[in-house]
């Protein structure tokens, strides 16, 4: 899995530095990182994504087209109304040029709608719903890192191939959970499997006993956790207490990242199969970035945080190439430029705004298999980007003509 190139912070900065000042609307490029910094997704992205964004700016040289770059951030508390109010203030009074990260699909959809209205660029790295590049796509909206389709194809597809042909879903009750469950269920059924049932619960629940007992009594071979963050961690922890895995059923964590594995610990998380678009120990490039990230944060990045670094970097490259921060010109460059950075090699943006790149299937190691700190994953397979992500013409995005 060695990358075909090596990239360093110094090379990124050297290639990105502009020769002369360009047309920057207010003399500054301002990027807002809007995400959950205090709730169930605080480790999933949180302040660590803000640090990743700051790293991207520093590695770029701190300026683009001669103009300084500034990162601002805020906690949306997983509430679309709060997120929309912050985004509106940023756009209307604080001269924010683009908003990124946007953990929580309901938040991301709301902010993308506002950004479309304001003709501002948003790049989503923290939310998953394929509606962002489907029926609610935007000419100025981009979806980085992963989506519910890539997670379903990766984790769901692998378990069906391994004989996991009957499923019961525990689904968080909002747009992200529905999308993740629906995408996975569709794949399971297309592969000849059956969905035996589903139970939904409110975001941020702490007691999963009744949901897990329903899933256990269904007799399904696979219990699909259509959730993320602390919800997933708590589900897995309580499933262990009920002896669900010991009883022969398997848990499919449909969105589980390095941050949650670290928080839960290998003893509880061992054996879980998951899909990420980035792993810190994948190759020399990812290790170099992760080492620098660790020095700032005392933790290794997951795909959300590395994806945020990539999104900020690519946005700045697009401004530099366009010679302006004007939205239409920058959006055009984002659609046309390949993505080659610490996150991925030869990524590409489709007409629907989805960034297509390879995804990776991993299994969480047993405690005795881990040889060093943060050595959590065993590599299982690469899911090529054109299989992991939906084709633009199939996305339902009204901007795409078949």
C-alpha cells in the first residue's frame, strides 16, 4: 500500500506559495471550521479538526495570492438552527469565505443550503449523508473524506461476503442514521441477504440495553450500528456486557474511526471491522503528517481530521490557481484539480461535488497484537474509489445530466 509519491510539508508550502498578489475580495481568506466540539462527536472531529485546518494553513505558507489566511471555528452543538445562525453571521458580517467540516448530516445539509443561497463554498468532511451530493447538492458544495455509500460498500459489503447475510439495525434517529442504514440495507439485499428489522433511538442516548436486546432476540447474524462517535462506542461497550459477540452475533460499526477505537480501548473494540479513508500508519506520507499532528495534539488523526487538512489545502490551491477567491472561479478549480496530498492519491471531484478516492477496510486488533501506541488496525482490503462512491449520474443531483 505504498503511495506512489512522497509529499512533505516543506514541498507543499513551496509549491503553493504565490508569485504575486491576486484578486482577494477583502484582502484576506477566512475559513470557518464549524463542528461539534462538546457533544457526542467531539472526538470524531472537534477541536482536532480545527488543529488540522491550522496545520494546512501553516504548511501552505500562511498566505495565498499574497493575502493572509485565517481560521475561525465554532461549536454547533449538533443543532441545525445554531449552525445556520453561526454560518449566516460568518457570511454576512465576518467575511468568512468558506465553511468546512460540518459534522452531523442535519447540520451539513442546513449549512450547505445557506451556502448555496449565499453563493459560498462549503466542504463537508464530518457528515455522511449522500443527500449532500444527491438531491440537495450545490454547485458550491463539496463532500470530502467519506459518505454513507462508501461506509456501506466497505464495512457492509465485507461482512456480507463473509457470510453475514442477515442483519438487524440500531439506527440513530436523524438524516445520517437513515442514510447509513438505507445504503447498507440496499447492499445487503442486493447481495442476497435479508434485513430482519430496525430500531431507532435519539442522538446522544446513554442506555442501549433495550435496543441491543431487540437486536439480539432477532437472531440476525450481524447487528449493524448505524451511528457514530460516542453513540457507537457506548453501543459496543454495552453489547459486550450483554455477551452479544460471545453469543455468536457480530457487530458492524458502520461509521467507527480511530478516535472512537482509542476512546473505547482495544479490549472492547477488538475484532470490529470498519472502513476509513485514512489511517496514520498506512504509508510514509500518512505517518509524516500524523507525527506532526501528534506533536500538536497528543493523538493520531482519524479520517475526519486528515480529511479537513486535505479540504483546506485543496481550497487554498484552488484559490491560488484561479488567482482569486471569487466563488465561481474557485468552485471550477475544485471540480477540475486532482487531489494529491497526505489524505489521498489521485482523488477527483465529480460533477455532484463528491470527492472520489480509495477507502480502506480494517479490523481492530486484539490487545496482544498491538505493538506500539495507536497501533490499532490490521489492513484487510482497499476499496477503489469508483466502487466506494456513487457515480455522479446515479446520485440524484439535479446538477448532473445523464
